[in-house]
């Protein structure tokens, strides 16, 4: 499973312009057959900071999403209103099960000097 955390930084004066674009992007993406979850959040202290939290079965599914008509059409329109370049992180689920045990455990963090 692949988790994506993507951030957009939109000029505050353009929020009303990008809101319907984001709405369509979220609605259409959630209809994609391989989309597990696709949520958009805004920063409480910075209304132009948008964060997508996405879940896809694998990179191939994400690639299909990025090639979709709605993504290719809407993202450039949204990006035209950026104040800073967007970022994204692709994350895999952490493997927490020890090779010798069936139960997950966490090692304590090393103490800092």
C-alpha cells in the first residue's frame, strides 16, 4: 500500500479560484476504481496551505491517477495560483514485525546526550 502526502501552497487571494478546482479533483479522484482514500485538508494557521492525504494500492495505481484526464487538466490550473512550489512524499507502510516474532514492538529511541 502506498500513502501519498502532497502539499500545495496557494496565494491567499486565489483560494476562491482554486476551491472549485480542488472540489472537482477530489470528487473525480474518489471515483477512480483504484483510489482507496483521497482527502484534502487546509492548515488552520495558513489557509493557502493545502495537504492531500492519499492511499493507493501501489505506484502503478498512483501513476494511473496522475495520467487521468481530470488530474492533467485540473492540476495545472491549480498550480497557476501557487505562491511556492508544491511538494509530495511517497510512503510505504512501516514493517514493524520482527523477523523472529509475530508481534510488533518498538525499540526505544536512543537517549540524546
